[in-house]
C-alpha cells in the first residue's frame, strides 16, 4: 500500500510538472532567439551610428584603425563577429583579424539586402565556416545615401546552448520538486500504511495463536482508528471465547476421566464375584468403558491440535521415524506385522516440536489396525523441491476414491475399518488429528492407493534450509527398522 501511495503522489506531481514546464520551456526557447536578435539589432544600430562619419568619405588610416578597434572591442566584450563594409561591400573593419581588410562581402545575401537599405536578421548556413549563423545586418546611411553596412554574426549553437540550459534548469527544478514531494509522500504514506502494517502483524500473531495480541490504536485517520478499535474488540471477544472453550476442555477432561476411571475400577472389582452370562455382560461393560475413555482422549487430543499455536523449527525426519519405529516395534510384533523404513538422505522438515511424532504415531496406529498378519507397514521419507514427503503405506483393505474423499471427516470409518460388523475400537479421529497437525505447520496430507493394494498416506512438510539437530548414534549404522514376527 505504501508503494502505491508513493507512486500515486509522484505520478500526480510529475504530471503537473510536465503540464507546467513543457509550455514554459517552449516559450523560453522561442524567446531566446527573439531576445538575442533584438540585442544584436541594438548593438548593430549603435555600431552603424559610430561608423557613419568615417564612411561619409574615404576613411583615413586613423579612421580605419578606429573602426577596426571598435569591431575588436565588440568581439571581446560580446563575443560576436563584426564586419563593417563600404558601399561596394568591401570590408573596412573585421573583428576576425585573420580576415584581410578589403575582403568582398557583397556576395553575402544579408549584406546585399543591407546595402539596398533593408534591416535584416535571421539564421543561415555558412558554407565557408561550415556551421549555422545567427546574423543581423543594418545599412549605414546618410543624407547622401547608403554609405555601407554593418553585420554582426553569432554561431547558432549559442542559441542551442541557451535553450539546453533552460531545459536543464527546468529539469533540475522538477527533480528538486519531485524530491521534496517524495519525502513528504514518505511521511504521509507512512502515517497511513504503518498502522495498517501494525494491524497486519497483530492479525498474523493472533492467527498464529497469540490471543493476547492487540493493535495500537492510531491517532488518525479516523477510519484507521475505528478499524483498530474494532479489531481489538473482536480479538478480546475471541480470546474470551477460546479461553472459555479451553476451560471447558480442561473441565471435561477432569470431569469425564475421573468417573470413567472410578466406574472401570468398580467393574473390575466385580469380576471376581460375577460368573456365567453376567461375567460376559461385565466384560462388555468394561470394553465400553475403555472405549469411552479412548474417545474422550481422542477428542481432547483433536481439540488441542486445533488450538495449539504453530512454532515450526528444523526437525530431523529420519530421527523421528527411527524413534517411532522402535516404539511401535513390539506392538507390531504382537500383530505379526513388521515395519520397514526407507529414508533417503537426512531430510529436515519445519514442524512444531512433538507434532511429527504424533503424526507418525497416528498413522502407525491406523496402519497396524488394518494390516493383515504377515504383511508389512512401510514408512519412507525424501526431499522433493521445497518439501519433505513422508509416506506410510499398508497392505490392508484400502479405500475407494469416495472413501478417501471422506476419510478426514471426524468419526467417519470405512467399511474396511470394521471387523465382523463391529467397531474396532477406533472412532475415525486419527486422520483428522493428522490433518490438523500437518496443516497447522503449513503442510498438507493426502490419501492414495498403495502399490501393495492397501492405503498410502502422503504427508508433505515444509523443507528446512537449516540442518536439524540429530540424536547421537552410531554413524556407521544403516538406518533400516524391521520387526519380524
């Protein structure tokens, strides 16, 4: 926004300068030649008056020297060339001392016209000098007629230099004005954009989980003041709402877990005294209590994943995979399933500490639940451009395209996730938790059919340009985790 304001201010200023300076420059350029011509005409008239007396008769040597000195003084003071000719067009004085006295100038058109009594001025190209000249020629006359003429010439480049000087002066003036407007625009744009930038930063902090973030209310403009106050009011209400929700989660955790634990303890105490059909009912009740406890834990974990603030740091993906494979090795062995890991290189991802472990745990739990005995659950990771790709696949029943589209919905289970028509103890929260954890750190997760016919979960995480700290372990060890039945 600041850049747009600066561009708009400078564009308007530049347009105004162009509208004002171009006509002014053209007007000055046109007046330069007229003013210089007028000055030359005045000088030529003065020289003609002073030359009139010597030309009334054949000038003596002293008079010729006087005319020559007059022409040289004018050249030294004004810079132009002065030629004084007699009635026949021959020079009697010439400020160009390299030109001989008596040279014939009658072939020059301006001299011809001046000797006929005309006052002429203008510019023409000189073949002798090879450049354009600005000239003024006046007749020198008396009561007896035309006695001669005086001509003053200047290089036409003098006019061009003056015009160029005018345009440079106008350009410099415009540059100074633009510089002043730029500085003023910086201050004005900053007064408008800084509150918006501060508001944007605070909104980012609020979105990242800092519910205590508040925007500084600017003194003006009024619209920004109202916007900041409205944002702070909304943030306050959001903090109160989320705080109430967190309090509810904490209360629910305590209020639900405690009676469930007490109920399970009482039911377990009755196991020794109950037999027959009642024992089967008691075992079913214990299973339901355990199932309800897992449901409460899953809901609390999902709620925490949704509310947790993201603080990504470099994480060693192969360290996490190795650690989780070791942790799940015994459980996989009980189900007669082995875990195979294949990590290419040493990928480092940006993730909030602890989240990647939860992601892998949930994926292993889901995969081991559906993997048939004697099969393998495969986990792999590799870098792909700006991403680190983590894949977990099984050889279970898999999912159809429609089922994969709904797999991230809460409490949804595919037909393959049930055994003998009964729930398998899971509640369809695992993939929902995975998605919340991964997306919260700027990644994404997708489901694909695995090459072995089951399901493959593909997790993409932001790659870290900074190496992640690694656990100390034997550097010669080839990382491959396998758990055989």
